[in-house]
């Protein structure tokens, strides 16, 4: 599993023509300061740190990422600011929390007066930029930042894709994507909104997807079909062709569901291991413990397969000497839940599996591992990347430079993860769930939820000590009254300042 | 002008007239014949009204269903632009469907379709578009729109014709529904033209 074999080599060879074609599409990137290293950010979608052996998971799901960790800075308490792609990616690229950029809805957009506040824009004077994502909600956000991205690669790169969003050259692409892909021809809302074209298109896609599934490609939502190795190899050839300095944002779909492990990975983790059973949470829809465990095993298998592909990508980068002049970051936009009756992500819960994500940063030529245990957040990436580039962090950024890059460990610092997908991006942020971290403590706040759970409407708090209780089983809200009171005040002060309607905090 | 140039000019003129004659002989007559095979405007409007009612109605039903979600993260201007795309698409699909019916009326014997266009066109519209509504709910795990569906629809449509020919009240219902649905054209056509304009401007 660890070796780069003959078959892998052959797979890599097959992608060279595609890489050559694409490299011709990409003129050489900016060379304003060749002394600066490249910055390559790899985002694996829905990768929870809680299922990675790197972070102590009992199944060996990530041996290759561990190999990468041996020459990187590893952040052990890193959290995504959002619980789903749009929200998480927006925080990662803007250095602000969802309550500021307002991508709080599943298909949301950055507040129209703030989308210029992004990492591509800030690095533009020094770096050429390449952006690629397989997730079309992330791609929708990238379109919003389009003017600041030098080369926005289409989702269909090294894949097969049938959407308007597939062609980045379309005029009025964002609106067409919303009108056609997401409404008139949508597969899931609950029927296509165009009676004639939409229905015909739906059946065309069904037939297409069945054919592609027979080809054993990874897929998503009847539209995106790809071979993971081809995508990674394509990216490797892409990077090889870059001229320093370049900022690359590469966002790959796995291990996001549907989980599609193949070959040797299908036999992994048939070990009968079962995680501790946690109480069912009243807010999300409920899946049984057994069902969640089955899905967890599939996720673990798919994660191991993704990890192996990442390992080959890493080896390719190493052989090409790219790690000598590049920062390589590996992280995720959000986590994945298999507990408390809740499956997947984007639910109203912000327990650790949903928001605890990996962060590994390898500096150019780094050969040793460093570990950091203080709490960090995806909003910290922007200030850190700016620091690497000797640029000032703008005052609107809510992140701090990471420890190891000039940032200091501050155990009184507050960081947040949140979910407010049913609130209006323009109005008061309610209903909302917020997790606030301070040192070892994590305070969770639920507010505005209706239905039968009245106590989640008025405002409900939970408090955990993650050092003593990493599984979040012991609610300390009553036992640690002083700490609870202080943290509640801090959380409510932050929430009240940021949750007002957008026009009242415009441009802040 | 030299005499040889005058001769050349006369030859070219004769040649052009000859080709014009040939064109007129074949295509001029055909154009006239084809136009004669179209049903009258008074028959086309009610059928188009039915098509508009179903296609636009379907999209607008979905639009108002999703609007509470859209207003949470899209501005009024963006929603207005989306509505333009929706109306422009509805306009194109409704016209294509009407053209399909007109094409059938041209190729079938007059007695089979054209002479009773409101009734036959109306029944075809109702049958096919309502069938599409059912099909659009097909689970994504199914085998898609197969030949089986198409054959079933064709056989079903013929059965509907045969059975309903004998039922007078059915003719009346379809006729009066089609007549009343003309009212939708007064709103949909101007709105669609504005929408088309917006879409064109945004894509130029």
C-alpha cells in the first residue's frame, strides 16, 4: 500500500498528455519575486481529524499523511469555522468567521461588499494564483473572487462533468449556474423546475451516471465523475509547470460522500472495532448507532484510499523537488459526524467530529516534525500566509498568525465554529449553533431552534473540557459555574456584536 | 459600355431569372403549401396558452417554493435576474413545444390533426406535459427515460384520442380550458421578452 508501484507509475504516465494540454492553457505565472516560495494549499473535503490515525484514531487510516507529518508542522486543535463547504471555504479564504462573511447558507455567497477581502486579492501583488475545486459550491465562491484569481481551473479538469459551472469561460457564469444547474435542471429540488428541458436533462444525467458508475469512477451528485489518481496526478503535473512564486488552492472532493473505496481498501477495517456510544442529540434527524458505524467504516476505507492517493501526489512533488521551494498545506473545509444519531455534516451540531479538522504545514525544505497543541482556526490561514509573504494582515481579518510562523500561544484567545444555515444572511443570525474555544474549554451555544425543542430556542449552553474529555461526554455547565459564567459572557458579547442584520454592520 | 459587356450583362440577367424561376417553381409553392397546412391563429393561441400555463406554471410553482430559501442569501436584484433566466427558458421551451405540434399538423393529413387543432393539440399538450410532470418525479436511481416510456406515452396518447373522441364533454372541457388559458399569454409574452432582453444584455 505504501509503495509507488509499476501500476501507479503507469497511471501517472497516462495523465501526462492531459497535463501537457492544460499546462499550455496556463501561461507561466507571475515572476515578480522568484525568491518567494510557492504556497500550495490542498483541501480534502469533509476530512475530520477525528478519523485520522495521525490524530490518534485507532484505525490506521492515514499512514501517508503521517509520513508527510514527519516533515511538517502538525496542528492538533485546529477547527473549521463552518460545518459545511461554502461556510468553511469562505472562512479559509477570507480569514473571517461566517458571521462576518455571511456564507451561512448551504449555497450562500460572501456579502457583496466584502468579497474582495480574500487571500487571492491580498497575495496578488506577489504571487500568481491557481484555483481548482471539485466541489461546485466552493467553485461558486471562487467565481465570486474570479477577478483576483489568475487561473481558475474548471471543475471538469481531469474529470467528466456536465454543468454550466464546468466552463469557467461562460459569461454570467454564477447566475447561469444558479438558474440552470441549481434550479431549472436541478436533480434534487425536488424535481427539475423546467418541465421540458429539465426533465429530459434529468434522465440524460441518470443514464450518463449509470454508465459512468459502471466504469468504477468516483462520482458526486450525478454530474462529476473522476479517477482520484488522475486528478492528483494532473495537479502534480500542473505544479511542476509553475514558475515561482505561485499560490495554489486545490480543493479535492474525497473523502466526502458518497464513500467509494475500491480494491484493496474494501477489505480494510473489518476489525469489529466500535466507538463509544454517545447519547442521541434531539436536534438532528436520527440514524441508529449500527448504521452510523457501517458508514464510519466505509468512510475510513475511503479515507485510507484518499490518503494513499495523497501519498503518491506527495512523492511526485518530492521527486520533482517542489517541496524544496514550496509551502505545502493540508487541511479540510469541515469535518464529518458519525455519532449522536447524526450522519455527515451541515447539521446543527458543532461537536468535534464536525469541526475538528487537520492542519499540516510543510515549509520549504523542512525535514523535521513540530507539534502544536494550542487552539487554532481556519481563519488563521490568511494571516499566516500573509506573514509568510511578508505582507501585513488587514484589520478586518479575525484570524491570528499560527504558532510556528511568528504567532504566539495564547490560551485566553477565543476561536469559533458555527452553523447558522437556516438563518438569513442579511438578517439576525438565528437559529444558530456556536462552539467557542478558550484553552481546553469548549462552550457550545444553541439559539433560535423551533419545533419541539423549546430549550434550544431560548438559548442553551454546554461546556466541555477537551483535554480531560475529548469525546465531549461530560457537560460541565453546572459543575464549573464560574468558568461557565465567564465564557457565556464572552460568547454572548461576541455573538451580539456580530449577529445583527448585515446592513447594520455593513463594511465593518 | 462595350457591346461584349452588354451581352455578358444580358446573359447574367437571363441566368438569374432562370434560377429565380426554378426556385419559385420548387420552393415558392412549397412555402405556400406549408403555410396553408398550418392551423389558423385563432386555433394556435389557445393551444399555446395551454402550453404556457403548464410550462410557466411548473417553473413558477418551483420558484415560489424555493423563494423563501433564496431570499436568505440572495439580493432582490439577483433573484430578479434568476427570474429572467427562468422566464426566458420557459419561453424557448414553450415555443419549441408549440413548433413540435405545428410540425405534426403539417406532416399529418389535415383530418388527423390540423382541422381539429384546438382539440387535438390541446389533448396532446395536456397529456404530454402532465406525463412529463410524473416523469420528473422519477427517482434518480431508476433507469431514466427509456424507450419503454416513449412507447408507452405514444400508445397512451392514441388511446386518449380514440376514447375521448366519443366523449363530447371532454372536448368542451379541453376547448374551454384552452380558450381561457389565452389570458396567460398577455402576461407571459411581454414578461418573457423583457427577460430575454435582460439575458441577452448580460451575455453580450
